C-alpha cells in the first residue's frame, strides 16, 4: 500500500507518504519512532534525491530494512535534516540543487561519524576518487542494483558496531584504487 500512495502525483504526496508509513508501521515499528534494531532509538536513514520518482522508489525499496526513513529533495534540505534528525546513514544523490562534491564535504563536517553513500548518474573515475576523499563510505553509479545498495546499507549500519559505528573499510560498491 505504501508504494501505491507514494507514487500518486498529487500535491499531497508527502502527506500521503507519511500516512502510509503510519498505517504500515503504526504499532511500534521503526517508521513511527518505535524501538530500533537493539530496542533503543530507531535507526534513521536519510534519503536525499531531487528526482521525486527516484526518491519514492528508493524509499519503497528500503523501508523493509526496518529503519526510519527521512527524505530530502536537495542539499540544503538534507543539511537541515542532518542537524534535526541526526541520521545514522545518509544515502544521497550527487548532482542536484545544492549538491556536488562540496556538499559531501559539508555533510562530513556536520556529521563526522555518519556513513554517507553517494549515488549518481553522472560520475566518472575522478568523481569516485573525489567522493571517497571527501568522506563517503560507498559509491554507486545509477542505475543502482537494489540488492547491492541494501547490502552496503546493512554492512554500514549493522556490521560495524551499529549505527554511527566506525569502520576503516568501505562498504560494498565502488572504492578508490
């Protein structure tokens, strides 16, 4: 039901998504602020994507990870949500309003322990190197295979000391050589 509601093309798109999340997880699930993986605060994943359909697709595909999903449509909104929601992982597009490599650096500055996964349709080998240099934990070219993306998210969130756990190795995906 959530996928259907989030794909309607009305002005109430965000409200419909919120209602669908409450309906889907209304009694104690992570989406409504219930207990997370370890019974403490829910794990928060921030999805930053300027294309509404792509953002909806990502949210639809990732909700089954048992995390609370927050959404932002540009870099400015994402930076504000990072300050307000304190996400445990940031999944972000690179090429969008208020985005780019400097945006990744700003994210790293205000959330130094938060893993960042970058996805882009406009990357090249230099972009990959620069994204990792600026602090991203994983990099994916679009179109991204959802199984690979979910594996990277799980690895970063749950296999290295939990949310905000540090890891010296990069998640599955592209890494610099």
